[in-house]
C-alpha cells in the first residue's frame, strides 16, 4: 500500500521509545469475528479460534434493541462464550441514548470493551469515556479504566480527525478502519488511491498514538484466495488484524496475520546480535543480500517477537479440543551425508530417457545455430541417427542430474571447470549421473561463518554405460550439511581430459565440407571484443518449466513464500547457456566446444535480461584440418545492461586478460575502473571453440521451377 502521509497534526514518530516503553501493554488481536445474531451463530462463535468475538448492536431494527440486548445477555450468562475476548459494537454514536443503554448493559467483567461506529471527532470518544468512568464507578463490577474502546473510522469526516481520535483516550485499545462504509460514502472503489489513502492515514494515526490498527472486512465471503492476498497486503502495510464474518475467514485471517517462521527467524537473528552503537550486517544465506542492522531494526525485531509471544500465549489454539491421534512430519534428508565417502563414486537416483521434445523445448529458450544439431540429413552424413542434443542442454542436464542429491543444501555454486562432452547424446538416449568428491576443505566466509568447500567431479552416462559428459565443480556448504565420511578414497577413479573427447575426435575425422555453412562466417582476430545484439530475457514460466524438466529443485528456484522476488534465482547453468546463446549468431558455424572455466559472480532473477560480450583470446587453424580453426574466447554475460551504450565505451582489459578471477575481484575492477558493470556481470565463461574458417561456404542449389 502506498502510504499517503500528508500533513498529520500531532503525529509523533513511531520510534524506539514506543517499542520499549509501550509495547508490553499493547492490545494484539488478529481476527475480530462478527457472528450471526442468533443463538446458533453465537454458540458456533464460542467454538472458533477467533481472537475477539464481537456482539453487534449496530443497525438493529427500531424497537428490537432491548430484545437483542436480552438475547446477548442470555448467551453471556450461560457461559457460551466463556474464556473468549468479547467486545460489543454499540449503536451508532449519533444515537447517544441507545449508546448509553448499551454501555450500561454490557459494562461487566466478561466484556473487554466496546467498538464505536460512525465516529466523526475525538469529542464523541471523550464524552463516552466520561460515561464509562461513571458506570464503572457506580456499578462496581469492573475496575476503573478496565473497559477498552475501539474507535471505528469509516466516515470521510473522520479522515482529518484520525490522529486526534486515535489519541483521544487512554482506553483506546486499537483503531479499526471500516473500508466498505468509507468506499460507499466517498463513492470510490476498494483498493483505489482514495481508499488506500484513508487506510494509510488511519494506520499512521494509530501507530503515532501507540496502538494497533485493524482493517475492515473483505466483503467477498467465498473468495478465500482474495482474502488471503488482502490480509497479507494489510499485514505488510502495518495492520495487526482484520474483521471476519465467517468461520473460514477467521482461520485465514489468523494464519495471515500470525508471524511467519521466516519473520521469527529474522527477529531472532537480529536480536542475537545484541545492542551495538555502530551498524551491523546480517545475511540468512549466501544467496540472499546482506541487510544493514541498526537500532531501528532491533526495535522492530523486539516488537515482532513480543507480538508473536503474546499471540502464542494469549490466544486460543487453532485446534479446539485434544486430537485423538497426531503424527509429526519429517523432512527427508538430502545433501552430503555420512553414507558418502571421500573419493568414492556416488550414483544419483535420476535416470531419464531424453525425448525429442526436450531438444525442441531447449531450442525455444536458447538460440543454437549449429547446422548438424538442427538438420537431419547432415547428422546422418556425420554418422548420427538423429541430430545430437545441443551442448548447453547436455551440460545442464549432466549438472542438474549429478547434483540432485545435494543441491537443496548447497549454500552457493562457486565454479565449473573442464566441462566437455565425451560422446554425442541423441534423442532416445537414457542417461543417468554420478559424482565423486575429490577433496574438501573448510573456509571462513566474509560473513564470519565457517563453510565447507567441496571439489567434485560429475559424469553423465548413457544406456550403454558410456561416459557422455564430465565436469569439475566447486560448491560451498554449511559444515552441518557436509557430514561425509572423510576416511579417504576407497579406490582411484580414472579422470578424462577434454583432449580425450570421443565426440571431438569423431567430428574432426569427418570431411570438413560437411560443416561448411551456406554463408561465410565473420573473421575473428585476437584482441577483438564483440558486443552481441541478441539478448535473452529469463522469463518466469520458462525458467520454472525448465527447472522442473531438468530437476533443479533448490528452494531458491521455486519457493516464493519463503523467499522474496529478488531471492528467487535462475540456475547458473541457464545463465551460462544464455551467454552461449547470445554469441551464437556472431561466432559462425561451431563444430565443437568445451568450457575450461565458468563462474557466476552475481545472481540472476526472473525477468532479468542477459546480454553477452565476447573477447577473442586466440585464433589458430587446426593442423590436421586447415578448413577449421580453434578459437579461445571469454564471454561476459551481463544483466540488464544496454549493449548499444556499451559499444561506445572503453572497457578495461582486466576483465579479459586475467585468469580465473574470483567474483569479488571482478567487482573490485568494476568499482575502481568501470562502475557501469558493477553487480552486472552474471557469468564469465572461458570457452574453446572449433569452427569453420572464414571463406569456406557450401553453395546452395535452386529448385528447377526457380531457375
């Protein structure tokens, strides 16, 4: 909600003094339930988990006021609402005589207070406060000032008096905002700027007075999803609860306004740091941004903890009575367990037959220009039954399948090394994965916590038990999630090298003419920097679909209830594939490729745009096949960067000449020499390419009809 502050007279800042001095006595209630005014409705209210039950005397048919009071008294005297917090909404304050009768009748020990509708000014509350004081004194049934008042702001006249109304009496427990009444009076739609301005003004007035604010009802009774969204929005805006008209609404409101596990963890994390004169940072996980912590954050954490503790202690449990039997859920353990030994091969559980639809789906997301990957006749001439799967798809599948066991518990991926395809993967192949932990060491992170760094090798094999892909990987874990058996390797596992690739050997043995493109490829020279025009937007649905297909199951890719939008991440291999895709058109007909090194210095979120720049490091013809050349390049994938503007700028060579820099080193270069790319470099790929040399072209024939 946009908070419209305006000129608020007498509003003091909601500062730490309010939190420390006044929070303990605050009145907290999430759900304010208005039951049907029948015996059955009131009996049902006694069995619900509503924090407050409201007996409603407003809008009673003229002449039935006394009858309804008697009905409510009968319910109260019969203890049908025993143990509940009960408030009474009195008649409209314009009808002072009826209001006085309501106060006299229901000022009693089992009534916590009164809701005051149709208020226009603070003078009305002050007058009712005086009346209550006399009633308490003369009746002798309740202690002085025990009975609370809840002003309801629902008229346009109350807008400019909201700060005075909120602070008009020490009896004020909270401030309630009646949205539908205001919308009708102001002739505006709910959630319009006018409507939200009214809510904002009332909220700020309540906070300035040191009391909580409660929002009115969501009037679409059966729209449970809409109610949940409304409550979450109101909670984020600062409201403490909402009005409910049905039992289902009570449960939804209680859940929405209760403190979440994430909120409690955050408050405990902040409070654990203690009081400091200076500033401090906290970080829940490596994937999340650091948050600056100061006195205001500690006050907020204290208030959240107090609110949670009061809710837990004072409110009736969501489940009425004692269940006949219960069961407690467990989360299945993944990650690196003691069943895994250092130096021992580990099989992963996934085994999937890759269909042609995988290739189609991948190529709809990532551009590929390799002829033999896209054309059946050329693939057949090269000895393949069908076009091989693209390198990016094979690499991503191999990585996803081989880290399936442990990706949920990994803190952050650090780098890929020696990534290469050993054999072709075709549609219809059945693949599975395995990995080996070569070594591990513990390291202290920048946040002061200890982490475990694993050096692993991953393989993907086909249905013939042939290795089709290999990659080395560095990953960071919390020590608690890295409890492997460190007794040592049980056997030596042979390691393959990119030069051993059967796929490369097979391709280079074919006549070079089979790879000739129909158009000449551009010449590339060492030292050249190419700014590619093609960009890739990492769409929400597209990324989630590919994550599901390839079994990327880390919560940071899916769980939008646990993580904020800026913490829902695109997997690193997808970003790497976007970098390769962005360079595809300008690099020409690529025959074979491998990746000696790849890192992801910064995170990518759904909706980010990825552009690519490519630095040509070396270029030399192949000795055994002069029609082909081997090129080494470095790709920088850049998020949300205008590539046209980048083409007009001088870019530091440090980005391209340094070997295997850490993410922090790339950021340091940006800070010192090129701020335009600060936090924009999302992938660095060192890539080795074999491609057709410029000038070699396959001439096309024309249909006889067109000659």
